């Protein structure tokens, strides 16, 4: 099949490009710099423009655009960028797809697991749970709304509500391994808050499943089935790396240093992948121990 990727240069996009190439698929990319003829096509999401030659012969379109949520403090300017880097590409791409005479079979758009708010508690949130009211929840609602033109045009549209993806090559675990390797791993807050996550292995498998399953459409939570506390995560990582877990970062210190962003680390985000499980997807890493083993083994 032929795939068109937007946001293909990041951690997830790079891993997906490699996987698709290994499977023999043709992959072309949307870029904002000078394109390489034949494999790249220019677009300008903020201006709503795109080289529509990118869609020729394409079967699957995947949009992974968006700057990192936790890379920098949430200043006013950063908040605007967090939103525009997601909503503008989503809107530009889905509107372009809706205009096509020959439409792709499926459109996958990235989203976030944090749209349910930061203090979910029990019962766990599913895809049918109401959205939260904090900044990130509102951003995610706008992000997902940007995909609506594609769905309204009859394209099978899948929203990937993705939790932090674990792999030794990058992302959260790639960063965390550095202090942990020196015995400086730490629990965040009291450690009782539940934290959604998924291995890169299962993330890629879920994307493949969404493409290959004709009935898959709408939102899916991409997170391990067994809710995991922050303390359970740090304890499991300490065991697998054979390093002590003796430190703790107090919640007030995190809030003082990170502001509202700290709630993404301290809130009880109890989320389950209800639709994936109900529709037959099986996880290679259903719990945190197996998930970390997969992530560290790649």
C-alpha cells in the first residue's frame, strides 16, 4: 500500500516510517522545507496550503503533527504553539482530503490520552467518557474536531488517543533512562496516581490494526489495559534496570517548577483501552512489567 505521513520526522513518525518500509509499503511525506522529488511534498499548515500531488495513489494518510507537550513550560506563547501545531495541520489535511475525487481508504490522526482531564479517579475513563475542562483537554477537543471534514466526506477516520509511548530509543523512557542509569530515578509525588502508557511495539501494532480493520473508526485509547500507578512504574523500571529507586520529587516542588504542566504527571489519569479490547486487539504488553521489557529490548 501507499502511505502519506505528516509529522514523519519525530519519534513516532520515524519509527512508523521504518516499520512501513520494512513491510514493503511505499511511504511519501509532507514537509515544510524544500521537498525531495518523488518522496516529499510541501505544505504550509498555518496558511492552509498543500501540494495535492501528495495524494496521488495514496491508500492511507497518517497525521502525527504536534510539538512536544512536556518539552517546555506552558507559557502563553507555548500554549498557542501547542494548539496551532496540531489544529492547523489537522484542519489543512482533512479539508484537502475532503476535496479529493479519489479519496484514501483511511485517515488516521494522532490525539492525546489527556482529553479526559487530570483527576479521573474511578471508574476508569473510556472512549465514551466526557472530556475534561483543563487546557490540554480543550486543546485535544479542538485537535480532534479538525479531523471532522475528512470523516464527514466519508473517509474512514480513526483518532489515536495516544498515551506516552515507551521505547529506549526516545520519548519518555529515552529521557528517563539517563538519570536512572546513574541511580537517580525518582517517584513523582506520592506515586499513587495512575499513569497511562504504551510500548512503541504496541503503538505500532495498534496503528497497523486500525489500518487493517475495516470496522475501525472514531476514537481509540492507546494505553495498556492494566492501569498503572506512578510508583508501580518506577519500581518496575528500577527492577529491570537493576538500579535503586530511593528518591521522590514532592508534588509542591513539581508544581512550583512546572506550573499547570505538573498536573499531567501528578493527576490520577485512570484510562483504559475499552474499544481496542472489545474489538479484538491484543496487547503484546498488557501490564507495566511486560511493557517495559518490550520497550527496553528494542
